[in-house]
């Protein structure tokens, strides 16, 4: 399903293209499902944009149910903790909160993935509060059976309702 989320944002901001460093390249032991690998690679980049949050937040990821177990295993040692988004609710205008701990959360999602051979495009972003959100477009390439980000563009930052940005809330 295609959505044009960037129309929901009040401010558009373009960024130069930068490739992530080698630490952001990821392999999954779970198998060779390209969409899963792409989603995981994009999540790793999105997590890197929020560095320094430590244990005072929880990261909630929105992904297809068929991919959630593999993603949870891949991010099992991540700090802040990564949990599935379904079942976690927003807290009014204060943003999402983890149901179990009550800690503030950041909601991450990859909304579109288009694969054409060894190249792909994906869109995704994060939402932390009514005025804290980013939406990105990514180009990826498959190199030695690993999907890597070759370029990205920050499309928008601004206020957005989480119910329009992600399926889970």
C-alpha cells in the first residue's frame, strides 16, 4: 500500500546522500528473505539517528507479524531495548509509551519496500512525540548477499499523528 506521508508533515528538509558505515551493515541468521533484510538495515540506520538515549527510552518497531520474531532476535541486545509496537499505545500528545515499563518510547516503521533485482527503495521513519518525527527515503543495493544503504534523503521532519504514520497504534 502506497502512502505519501511527506504530505502530512509541515516542514520538508532535504539532506545530502550519505552511506552508513560498515557497522550498520547487517546480516540475518534467519534466512534469505530480502524484504526482512532491507527492513532490518533501515531500522539500524533509523536507530543510529537517535543515538545517546540509553535505557531511558524503549524502541517500538512496526513490522509484519511474519518478520517480527526474526527482528526481535536480531535486536535482542540493542540498547535501548527494542520491542514490537503492537499492543503499545500512545500517551496523548506526549508520544508513545512502553506498556510494560511505562517508559517513553520511539515508534519506528518501514512503510514501503520496492525490490528490483539487486536494488531496492524503502521509506520509513520514527515518531517520538507530536513535534518529534522524521521520514526518510532510502536506496539500497545487494552486495555479497547483504543489503546496504547506498543513499538516503531526509524527506520531512515535523508533527504527524502516529495513527497515520504507522499501523500499530
